[in-house]
């Protein structure tokens, strides 16, 4: 098996990938990167020219962007069953919600966080449309099944739960009951608890982060 190197910081979106790696239960090497120094070093810019984390290097393959990393890992380790089979109807929902979270949802919550104006004059042109439309769409989807693709927990739930938890914690979206129940269900998984414990411990050893 090719060595898998995980580039991250414990106070970053890397926590999402950490959870995925713990769900897989595979061997990996963690490379922690300090903001502003190591992330902008020439060595790391050769991995990700944007100087952002997380990223993985799997043998000679480099993957960046949270949803892409999670989808890649799910496909590399199919025996873990963290992605619906290719021929299943759930596969479409899996792709849909993975990239909904990385696209419209993150844009909508960022717009709330930073006071970006989205209204009738520009909603049609931006990826998330009206902010409430993105939030309400996700709420309706989670009302129909325990996980976003039905009865099976998948890698899409890792991304969805992580981003949803962050949005609520930052007060960028309302803590609706269906959201809270979903987060409790997913974050109670042993792998999620292990991942959080690892990163919480790692955070105590890193320089304080100021965003």
C-alpha cells in the first residue's frame, strides 16, 4: 500500500479529513503545518500552490480540497463502504450533497459570516442563490432519512455534519432541531470521537491561531 501523508492543522478543515481517515481505519502519516510559515514554504507550495490545508499525498498522487479528498479516499478503500456503489441510485445523492456542502452551503454560510449582500439583484448569479434557499434545502433533505444518502452513513455525511456543526457553532445558521439531531447522530460515531480527540490534543501543541 502506498504511503498516505496528511497535511493539516488541528484548527482547520483538516478536521473533516481526519474524521474520514479514522473512519477508514488505515495507516497514515500526519504533517502538521503552522499558518503563515510552513503553509507558505516552498516545500509545501509544491504540494498545494495555494498554500492551504488540508491536502493528502498518496504515493505520487496529491489531492487538495476537502470534498475531493474525502471522495478520493472513499473510492480508494471501497471495502470500507463509505460511498454508495457506482450503480446504486444513492450514488447520485452522494455526489449531490458532497458538492452542495463544498459549494452552495459554504458560500451561503460565508456570506452570513462576512456580511456579503445577496438579494434579488444578484442571487441568480451566485452559487448559493438566496441564503435561506440553501439552508432550507438541506433541512428538507435531512427530514427524510437518518443520513443524507438514506440509511447508509457515507463520506458525504462526514463533510455535511462537519460543515453544519461549524455553521451552527459560529452562529451563521440557526440550530434547527433536525440539524442538531443529525449532528448528534453522526458525531457520536467512534471514529468522529477519535478524530476530535487527536486534533484537540494536537491543538495544545500548536501556536495560537488568529484569523
